[in-house]
């Protein structure tokens, strides 16, 4: 496993980040396909064995049980300073007023709840899961700065939003001396490349680390276009992200992988990882070979001809994912 600096910070992270949305109590939240702790733990242990040190979750994943599982398994296996734990805030955690969003109230309440569930006194990266148009951004950014100053988070990051919103936030943080966003967790893969227009160039210019979510397009890039899984049957959000026009890209991945004699996942992930602005793609793992394929993808060097073949069928998309 290779290790790189997270954006322009001094923090070292593995070249892969294990996303933990797939781990959680199936009875909590809206994801009946999640793996409970006894089934999730082997994947977390295997990630550690492969050298993965970077783990991403969110308070809203299975209504907190993803954080609980991640904290118990990781901190039962390694010292706290051996892993980099990232979580997120924004989603609804309870009904009624102040149960969601990025107000000062929500942020200061939810960081304490996340730390309790994770079983630690700090997270390494605390991210806003989405932009909150109902709260002044200055209120959000100052609250995040207070979280860092209190020692409850080492760094702060952001997730899918318009590039102008991210630029505004970075400017306000710099102008006020607030803790700066060091990462952008955005939607980026062979089926969705709209981030190449503005967000990725902005991150490159500002020294922001990019940790893309869904680099395998929720698995669509790893199987035939018409194939279904248990997750796709109930994943309404996932169905909104991609279109029939993406079939040609999936077929291109299959051709390149077939000639190389490697799984499609390796080709699709190698394409994302080759982008110099990408720090660490966030990959999910629910089958034994998922982590093996992800690690192998880091060693797969695509030729310029292969990259051109993979990119040629792309059709521009409406903005999706936030």
C-alpha cells in the first residue's frame, strides 16, 4: 500500500479509503442491504491487513450504527493513532427541529454524538455531507472552526456542492482565519465526469485533496449494464445518477478489462486513481474480492490508448449527486 499526503496537509493516508456506508444495522435507517457487525468486521480487518489506514463514514449511515461498528472494530484492533477516521454531518438524525443540517446547534451536537458512537475523543477529518442552503455559511464555517479548536477534529472537509459554493467557503475561511477545508468528497467516476469542468481544477489550484465517492458508480462499472444486485433493487438515489447512455462506457470498461485479463473494477478504479488531483478514492467492500481488486487497481497502469477508449463514449450529464 502506498501512502500520500492528504491534500496540502501533512497528514498521511493510504492511497485507498474504505467507505463504510455498507456497514450498519439493517434495521436502522433506510439501507436494508447493510452488513451487521459480525459480517462487516472481516472486511475492516482485511482492509487493515492490506495496509488501508483511511476510513470514511457518516453520522447518517444506518442512523449512527455505521460509526458504532467502525469504532468498535477498528479501535479493538489497532491504536487510535494508526488509523485516519473521517465522518460527516448534515443528514437527518431525528425528526423535528434541529435534527439535521449545518447550523451551529446541529454541528456541535452531532460531533459529540459521532465521537460517542466511534468511541474516540477526536476524528481526523470532519466533513459537511452536503451544502445547507437554510443556514448562513458563515455560521457553519465558524462552528467547524470551533470543533477543530476544541480538538474534536483535526481537519475539516466538504462534499458534493457547486464549485462556486466551495470557492466561497474557502475564501471565507481564509478571510476569517477559520480552519480551512482540506478535502472535497465528490461524485467522480467514468460514468460521471462533470466534476472535471470546475470542481477538480479548483481543488488542484487550492491544494485540496479529492476523495471521490462512488468511483465504481455504485458497482455499475463492475458488471453488465442490465445486471441487478440486492442494493440496486432499493437504491432510489443510485437510480437517479446514471442513464441509458452510460451503457457504452460500461461496455468499454468490459472490453479493456477483457483484453487485460483483469476484473472490470480494477480498470474503472485505475482510471480514477490516475488523476493527479485524486488523493484516495473511497471504495466500498461487501464481497471478499472487492478489497483485493481495489488494491490491485493501484498497480494497474492504463495506456493512453486504453484511457481514450474508456473516455470516448462519455455523454455529458446533468449535475447529479447533490
